[in-house]
């Protein structure tokens, strides 16, 4: 394995248990782990990476994405729609995807995340048209070199049964459960330092049956994997739950076994006080997706109330069809700003938002081995050059979300450098983007 010494970091934001901020220190990476932190460490045959004039942070962690959507950014007809109308515009386009669209869109989305400082991402893939499979995205993550937690999503209620998606992109529930077993058995690695962990993720309570939600929870616990879905995203979501289930989304989730430390829900914009308390008491996680919530007019999630109540909150960029971008450091800034808009300028600091993007993500995804820079933790590290125009004049270079770059200079995952001097080392990004554009053009025509 690589042996690397990061030398003379101007500031190291460790996000360790004591939230230490160190200056002028070195970090030694070996065998995928951080093995030593301190000033003036000996080289001892390591590859040297100079970090003078740089802020070093743990790699950021993204807990909600739909990577396939990088092929459908800014689609006319969906640009100004609310959630349900937006979905009805996009579903017929996604129904024309195949394995190549899934793989290439995942490569582009993962590359975008990596350049924004992300070392670990989940993905929620819930439709499998024309022979697509979950491993189309897993192979892409392996090619990029990113730590990956894909979820086997699903939809089973099509238009003919009163659902939103076309019948062509829904599956029989027995087939869904069978494939869930297949992908967990084939790809899930629960070990420390794992590069791939698989979760189960029926798309939403309005796109699958009550029975599938319950069966997925039972299967996940039998297999020892995590559960993920969308919940309480906007007022339409709440109204649907009240009309069809006779209760709010949080109560519905609780009835079906969808609470606990092995569960995280995306969005949760409309959770009320009792649901926040339920999530706090059960250790249920939340993936907060501020940019997508703004884009779709869903509202501002009560993140301040959640965190004050002890809810585990992380960040998600959501899909690029509802965000149009996949920049995780920008997402953290947006999270900070929205809480200030809703609750005042002192509602969330730049450091707290960065903590949500690192330690918060690790906690929600059950990754005690990630999210901080400390001896014995995984060597997932972002290096931010703060000598450029974005940080010029900043008195506090460590306040990256106030004045700092939105792309990394260098990025390490499991001690391997996947971004060097602002460029991916693992793929020819220009060629991949050209391929992506050809696929998008074909879909448009």
C-alpha cells in the first residue's frame, strides 16, 4: 500500500473527538490508515505531499445521491416544477436508460463529488430499466477509487396502480427482494475500511407497498445492512401520507420498522416536533439536502431543531436533476446559510456545517472508521489550497465555508491519491464528459 507523508499543513481540522485544530503539522498515511500526526515527522521513504498554504480536512461524506441523474440536468418542463410534477416529467426519460447510461452518469457524478472534497458517498438507485443493475454504479466507483455505499432501491407501484412512475420502470416485489439478496451477497463488505457497503432502499412510501417496506426492513436486519428512503420531503408528501396511510410519515416509518441507528431518511423537510423526538430517541439518521430542497421549493429542513434534539444529521447533494450540481462543499455552505435564514446569523457556524459534512456523514452511515483525521482512522483526506482568490483576505482560513475554494487541490481515499493538483488521477475526465454528452444528446433526440 502507499506510504504518504503530508507535510506542513497550515491548518489541520481533525474533526476528532476533541475537534482539535492543529497548525504546521504532518500526517502520515500507510496501509489505508492515518498512522501518525505531528510536527516535523521523518520522511522514512514516504511519498511527500507539501501542504504549505493549505487547510487539511477529513474527506467529506455524501449521504444521499441519485448518480444516474447527472444525465438529466436542467431538463425543460422540470425546471420550475414541484416534486411530484418534476418526477412525472423525468420518469419517461429515465425509462430509456440502460447499463451504459448508468455507468457513465455515475462516473461523472462521482468525479464531481471527488473534486469537491468527497471521499465517501452513498447512492440511491431505485429504477433499473433495460437491463441496468446496481453493479453498473459499483464498477464506476471502483474505477474512480471512491469509497461507496450504494443502496438497492425499488419502485413497485406504477401508473396503472395509481402511482407516479410509468409501469415500465416498476418491478414485481418478489423480484425486488430477490435482487436485494443477490447484490448484498455479491458486494457488501462489512469490514473496517470497506470500500463497498450495500444498503436496501425502497424509493419512498408512495412508490412501494406497505408490505415491501416491511419486508425490506426485515431483510436488511437479517443481512446486517442499512435502510434508506425518502421521507417527509414536502407538503405533497405529508398530504399523501395522511390521505393514504392515515398518519404522518414518521409514524408510518415507525410502524414498519423504519427507525433505528441502521436507518437514515433523505430530506425530512417537514418533520414535526414529535417526529424529531422519535428520530432522536431511536438514533435514526437524516440526510439533509438543502440545494435540492430549494430547487424544488420543498422548504427548509429544521436542522437546527434536529441537532439540538440529538438527531444524527448528515448532508446529501441529492440527484443532479433536482440540484443540477454535485458539489458537496457548496452543499455544506448552503446548509449553513439556510439555517441562518431560518433562525438567525448565529444559528450555524462554518465549523458546525463542516462537522455535519464529515463526522455527521460518518455517523449516519455507520462508519466509525471515517469522518475524522486521527490515528487509526481511514486515510480519507482533503487538501484545500487557501492561497487563491477565493480565500484572499480571509482572516480565518479554516472557515472554509465562508471564504474558501469549492474544489480540492488533493484528495486521498484509503491512502490512495485520486485527485492531484485539482485533476482526477484515475480516469480521463474529459473523455468521460464527452461520452456523457453524447448519451444526453441521444436522450434528447
